[in-house]
C-alpha cells in the first residue's frame, strides 16, 4: 500500500541558541525530495515536499553556511509536521476484545481493515482469552471465519513476513483445520501462504519460480484445550515455524523468489480455508500479520507477555 505524505517544517525568524539554517532539504532514505531551499541570509518560512512511499525514514537536512548546524537541525525536526504518519509494519491486528457473543471484529492495525470483507458466525467470547478480557471464538459447526480483501499491503513479494496468534484449539485430530489462509488451491501457483494443522502443524508458502513452487514446513504440533503461541515467518531464504517461542521446523531454498500475488478469487482468511473447508474449532487471541520477520534465525524467544503492541 502506498501512502502520500507532505512533510512541512516552518522556521521562525529567530532560533534561540542555534545558528539559523541557510540551506534546507528534505530527504527520504538519504535521497533528496522536493526543492532545496537556500537563503542568502537566514532562512525563515516554510518548506515542504510531497512524495508517495510505502515506508521509510524521513529526515530534514539543515545547514548553516553548508555546515551542519546541530541546534538548527534539532529545532527544525521538532517542528516537523507530517500530514500523514507512515505506518509501521503491522498489516493485521485482532485483539479479540468485545462482549461475550459480540459480533464486532475490529482490526487495530494502521491499515484499519474495518469492517472485514466477510464475518461468518465469528464472535468475541469471554469464556477463554489469553490477554485483555475476550478473544475470538470459532465455532467449527457453523464454519466461523473472518476474511479481508487482498489489497496491496498483503503482497509481501520477496520480503519477510510474520503470521502469529495465540490459539486454543478444542479439536486436534485427523481433520485438517486452518489458522491462516491466502490461497485458491493447494498447488504451488495457487497458494500465497497458509497455516493449518491435523495432529501436526503445516506452514506453506507458494513462490513464483518455475510456474509456482510450494515450500512446506511440516513440523510441530498443537495441544488441545490450552493456550499456545504460534508464529510462522519468512526469514530471507528460509521458512520457520515456532510453537511457544521454540522453532519446531524450517525449510530453505526460497532465495529471492517473490510470494505468489493474489491468486484468482482468494481472500486473506483467518479460521477457515478459502474453499470453505478446514474450519478451526476453539479460540484465538492477539492475531497479527506483519510484513517483517519478527522471529529470525531460529532463535528461541519468549512469547509476548501481553497484548501485541505495534
């Protein structure tokens, strides 16, 4: 998803304790944007620039006589007023908060995917929750799920990403059940990414090489009727699966191949496969998707000790 940002900085006629700048330039990731402003005496007034970006670092370069004026820089940055705040890397964040039996499923990510595209028989529940006072209840008999339109922020390309959630499954058996699903079918060309389980966990990512190659991590398992933290990441060339902060499996060989973009009529779905099968049974809490690898290198980590904070 691309954002338009118009950074604006206004300089007063005098800057206490600092030499007023004569040379001013906005930079995005070290590259000049907008016009360079040079004053023959001391610069006063407003400078701005407009750009379209996905994400990155905005800086304001201010110099006096072509030498950095630290005081001026500090004051200039303090006065910086971006018209749009560039969001962090959280694409979806479902805290699962609400009343018992509530039907509002709220996305707290900066992308504000509200309301969802589809919400079928999914409610908030106070019967079980990991953090806060409620969680998401998936009734497999009713085929509960929530899904979202696959707009550009879901397209990870060759970049890293993380799929994570606290899960409390009430059924772990030979029936396959879905946690995350973004695919049209189970082929290499028909899958972007998916997480499901029977008595073992399975993490799949489809990439665009050779007409569609499907990479699979089949490792680890879930325990019924207890809370467990699961995370699935692309970490460069490698896919990794974690349960309660411990890597349970991995596979490598992705290289720089991009993940398949949106495939036909698929949606980004939680709790059910796109073809209407594999219904999750139980509760999920603190469900989030991030377009960075939050848990790299197979290193053991402590699962989040509270609600996920971007």
